[in-house]
C-alpha cells in the first residue's frame, strides 16, 4: 500500500467548526476539508445532524475501500454525538483510546471518539479540556525530548498550559485571556477609547511590549487595577487610540505568561496554534523569560488523531 | 440664623444621576432630591440642558433668599457643564476650591464646580477621579485621625483606593472589579452556568468566602486562570449554579483587596458606599486581613460639598 492511499479519516470536531483529514497509513495528510458544522451548528437537530454533517464533509472518502474513522473534540462532550467521559490526569497520551467511545452511523460506519481530560489538583479547583489533548498528542508525536518534559501552550479563547512529564499529561491550567480581551474590547469602558485608526506597526509593537512590561511588575491581585491604565493612558494622551488594544493585549498575555512560567519550572515551552496570536505569545515569552518557545506547531490535530487511531489498533 | 435655614445648595452630579441637597450652615441635610438627569441624560443638549436639569431639581430652593450653590462630579468633566481641570496629587483636601470653576445661569445663579484629581506616580500609569474626591472630603470631615493617615475605599463599578496622609490625597488607584464582574456574569462563558435559583444565604456566603480564599493564594498573573474555576466548579457539580456569582464575586473582590492591602500599609481602612456591596468588602477585608473596616460611611457627598463650599469662603 503506497503512502498516498487513504488509511484513516480523522475528524477535529469542535463547537463552531468541523475539520476532516484524509490520512495515509504513516499519517501524511492527503486532503483537508472544513465546514461550519460545529456541534452547535449542525444541519439538523440530534444524532441525525451529526450523521448529516459527517456525510456532507467526507461521505465520498468512504466510497472506496472501508477505512477507520476517528474523531476528537467537543463531539465527545455532553452536547456531542456521544458523551465520552473525561480521563483523569495524570494521563499517558498513549492511553487515550482506552476511554474512547464508538458511534455507528445508520450506514454502518464506526467512528471512534476520543475522551477529554480532567485534572483535579489536590486542594485546587478542577480543570477540563476537550480537543486540546489530541493537539498535544500530535505535538509530542516523534518528539521524545518533549514527551519526557515540556510545557505545551495552546493560545486561544481559553488558553491551556499542559505540563508534560514522561509521556503523560501530568496536569494543566486554563487561562481566560482570549475571552477576557474580547470582553474588554467589545463591552467595557476600555474599548471606548480603542480605535482602528491606521497606526504604525512599531508603535503597536511598543504598546504591546509596554503592557507586558507592566505585567512583569504585577503583584498578586493587580490585574483589575493595571487594566484600567488602558483608559487613563488614552485619556491623558500618553497612548493613541490605535495602540490601546495592543497595550491591553500585552497586559493580559503578560499576566498569563508570568503566572504560567511559575508552573512550567524551566521546561521547554512549545506553542500550538497559528498566526498572529502565537507570534504575540512568543514575543511575550521572550520579553518575560529571555527565551522564546522551543517551537510553534501550527496544526498538530491530524498527527494527534493518527496517533490515537494507531494506539487504538485501527492502523 | 437657625440651623434649619437653607444656607447652601449642593449638587452631586454624575454620569447617570443628579442628586441635590439643601443644607444648613452647619452642614445638616435639610432635604434631598434626585433625578435621572446625569450629564449623559440631560433634558436637552448643551448648556441649556444643564440649566434645565438644575432648575427642575431645585429651582424652588432658590426662590427665597439667595444661597450659594456648589457641585461636584462629572459635571466638571470634558463632557460636563464646564471642564474643571484635574488637580494633581498630592492634593490637600482643603484646597479643592483653588482649582474650582464658576458657571453662571441665565438667571444669574452662580454654581461653583469642584475639580477632579489626577495622580501620576513616577514610572507608573496615571490615575484619575471625579466625584470621589468630594466623597473623600466628606468622609474625612471631623475625623482628624483619618485625615492624618487612612485608606478610603469606594467600592463600585470602578473602585477607588485613596491613600490619605496629613489631610492630603497622597495618591490613589482604580480597580475595575465591578465592571469586570458585570461583564463576566452578563457576557462571558462563566455567566452561562450562573443561575438565580433560590439558594440558601449561608451557601452563598460560603461560596463568596471560597472565592476570597482562592484569591488569597493567588500569585502574580493568576486571575484569568482562577476565574475559569467558576465554570469548572459548576461543570463538575462542586458548586450549584445559584452560588457561582457569589464565588466569582469573592474571587474578584478578593484579588482587589489582596492588591489594595499591600498599598495601604496598615492604615485604617474606611469603606464608602451603601448596602450589600460594602458589606461584601467588609467581609472580604476581615477574611484577608483579620480586621474589618474602621467604618462604613454611607453618604458623605453632602458633607464633602459643604466642606468644599466652606473652604471656598461661600459659608
């Protein structure tokens, strides 16, 4: 069987989008498709909606020889196709399949759904993830050093910091940084002075760095005081409206990284994601620790789903 | 002149409301009125709107012998009746009148507008207030110990912590705690699990205390991680929806107080405001410092405006 033959169909099925990957036996991505049929945007309600979204995206991929199908993400949540209970940390990434659940379509296609993870630190508050564990598995595939010890950071609406030790997710934390920034820009008094006026790239970068520098000085509890400076620096004309969003973003990302670095204990940090946001996290890491990320991994979901399928014995 | 004779009309004129006080020479409040004519809700645009709002509220108070009129708050802002520049801290509270500005209505009534304060700490970010300085002046009236050294805390949308030394506002800080709580409850994923289901008062108090306790453990930058626990404690059934708002409120107020106490340096803390919010701050203070506020002062604006008028030589 050549490595251009379809050996696995892998789905990254989130809340607002569905991505499908046609993979070879070795995990090469032969084709990628995406639709807006996230689990909260299905073409019809109930189980039939999941089937319809799946068929619409990659029904034709199944017309030839039958191949296994795996899926990860919110599709396994309580609002998903079938609820797959959380696996408790520490979780060996090679053991995700042990908690997987199977759904079978009316056409007889079996789809193996990956579990999410839960972390309940002693005396602390619980943490949950669903979908990121697949991206983490993909990030670590073929990286024995990172498997031994690393911190995987997945920037986004709710950024996850996962502590990897000996091939397991030892624990993780969630930062609401992305959602908080969107709230402050869109709905708070801070957003009123922010403008989209064309502003030089270096002025924006300076404002972002200034926010990070202020975060570096923060003591416990200082965030709600520091973010108000987004307004007063604008009011007093010390920062123009066109850079206030960058300043506020630097402050929030800076706070997150100051906190996250304390938990990462000097392990190499790997950023997962794409584009401008990861670049910002990399800049903030450099400014706050003197060291950038070990790598930025753009789309590890197909590799993670491939590994999940292989561990489950489907390949 | 008996102490039931009107000697001063004092206005506390904010963004969304206007309050008027008829005061005696000694500062006794003879009558209080309020209207919705805050500076952003005037009956007509421009200067005429201010005059109309003023006449509607207390025109009849001026029908007898003429008495002086003073006002504080947003009425002196750039969006107010006349902009009164900020006074720079440290500011002696007895000197507010030196920066005051006068408006004269078409009927010839003079109104003395109080300035706001600005604080620009060296190497820090600027802070501004407008209206709170009057409440602080009223809180300190007749309180030589607090004038010598205290921290005045004014909970609200944007909570101020003012550092009082030797009768002056030495500096102050603003915490966006109230606005942030409203945003998180009304617009974030955290609000989705919060419910108004009838819940026992002691369960709510316990959840509030639990949020404060978590805030006490926070290191720098931990807020955006800790607030996400509002969701996970709800998701995992460890806290019912009816107490999640209390938990989140405890976390946010706790963070503010942890930060504010570092700046207060052991000075007595005086809370300014009314009702449930001040009670919550008092509880959080007790939990975090072992000591409650020196006092809760409910409505110091009339006393502050009286003092401002007296310092200005109007009484």
